[in-house]
């Protein structure tokens, strides 16, 4: 092993650890804000909405932003984006598939993945440019 290999190995191990932590945090984030709510709201006119309230989605998005900043500041914006966005997307997709009889969850899932990748990626990239870890 040469001198140049040790920092790369440590950086790789740090990246994997950061990715795992961000993935677990993303799953917990989803479960805490959205994963428990199954109640649909019926308005007086008979229309149905839900199951999520605006405050739940706002809370989820705020924490996603924090996780993206952590990924960027730790110097892993790409890995962090993948971990946070894919785990959140997967959690939502599984939850929606299990609770939707119409099959429209597929459309939501297809729209959600690029939105998560773009949003989390942009925040992580900006955070990495503003003082992220250099190595």
C-alpha cells in the first residue's frame, strides 16, 4: 500500500458509513412524518383527500433538506443524494403500493423519484460548495 492509498481507503469507508447513516435517517424520517398516517379525510361534499396533511409533508421536506446539507458538508453529495432520495422514494413507493387500490401510486412514484433526486442533489451540491469536507 502506498501513501496515497490510505486516505482514499479511509475516505471510502467514511463515505459508506455516511451513506448508511443517511439511508437509515431517511427511512426514520419517512416513518416519523408519513409512514404512520393511513387516515383519508372526507369533506362534507364527499370528496376524499389525504392521507397526509401539509405539515407532515413540510416536516419531511425540511428533514430531507437537513440530510442533504449533512451529505454535502461531509463531502459526499452524490452518495448522500442517492442514499437519501432512493430510500425516501422506496419507502413512499412501498407504502403507497400497499395502500392504493387504483394503481395510481405508480404515477406518483415515477414523479417522485426525479423530484427527490433533483431537490436533494441540489441542496447537497450547494452545501458541498459552501464549506464541505475536503477529504
